[in-house]
């Protein structure tokens, strides 16, 4: 069964590969190792709430966290929080932990950290736990369409944790 992200890619004839884990990975390091990738090739798709019914999606490379002050400043909101699991499912239609930036409702803004585009190949959520989509950088850029490029990362262990 295809996820909405796979249908999105197929409809647009954007090439991708599917990777299925034997069990959903426990962390990004495990996901990267099983996929034969570096941790920075595993792209995290996070949903943030800015106001009661106002959300934004952020893509950030694995091994990094969103730098909260930069995100708040860029969005012009003093209060920004991670969306709850219920909100993630309701807003994106995807299971928490497997959110894909593809096939999302068109009203959602997508912010992408430039580090996402550093590797030639990346993997990201498919919308289904344990199933990842692997794309070439240029194909991901084409698939995303409209997005905002913003340096949002803080190094792991630095200020700005998102978990």
C-alpha cells in the first residue's frame, strides 16, 4: 500500500526508492546505519505550532536540533512549540515519527535548513513507521516545490533542543 508521500512522488514522476526496516528504528543513528547512510542524510520533518491553528513544518538534517531562538525570530512569534502527536496526525495525516514533507496540505509553510541539501542523497519519512523514502537531493528540491531556506540548526548538545 502506497503512502500519500509515495502517491505524491509517483503522480509527479519523481524518482525515489523505498527502504523498509525490519522494525521501526529506535533512533536516527540506527535508521542511518540500516539505510547505509550518514546520520545527516536522514532528514527530520518536524511540525511546530505558532498559534492555536497555525503550524509550520521544519526540515532539518539528522544529528542537529532546531535552534529555538532563530526559529522564533524568523517566524516573528515569541511562543513556538512542537506540535503534539495528536496535532501531527491531524494536521499532516502522517503518524508521528514518520512524517514526510511530501503530500502535506498546501497551506503549510515548509522551512528547510540548508544542511538538508548538503548530501547528494537523503532519506525521509514516508508517513508509515519503519518505511523510509530515499531521494536524490535535486529530486527532493523538485518535490518540495515552494519552501523557505532558513539556517535553523543547532549542534547536538547545543542550545535549542527539539526533543
